[in-house]
C-alpha cells in the first residue's frame, strides 16, 4: 500500500495544448509479450492540469497524480524536463 503523500509520477510528451489550463500528455511504456518475447509499445493519453500555461506541444514533462480536478483530469504538471524547439 502506498504511503500517504507519495504521488505517482510519469514522464510524457505534450501532444495538445488547445484547451484552457489543460494539456494532453502521451505516456509510453514497453511491455514484453508473454509468448513471443518481443517488446511492444503501449501508450496512454492523460489530460493534465497546466495552471500557468507553460507547456507547448512537444515538451517533455513530468506529471504528478492529484485529486480529481474535473471529470477527466487527475494529473498536474510536475516540471518541464525539456522544452520543444
């Protein structure tokens, strides 16, 4: 069981910034196929709260789990790791 105060974090790339105070972040992970032993890419998109509007498309960001902010938003921007060119 997770201790109180420890939030899940993930890295991802911003794929959309068209909403007000919200960005869409694509997070990828590799899984190993149980039978064929090949690595497969799995991805998921998260709606992330961006209060200050500092993220742009292509930025690599760290997102942190938070209490629900709306119907779909459960994550906040932790920090911008790399700005897009």
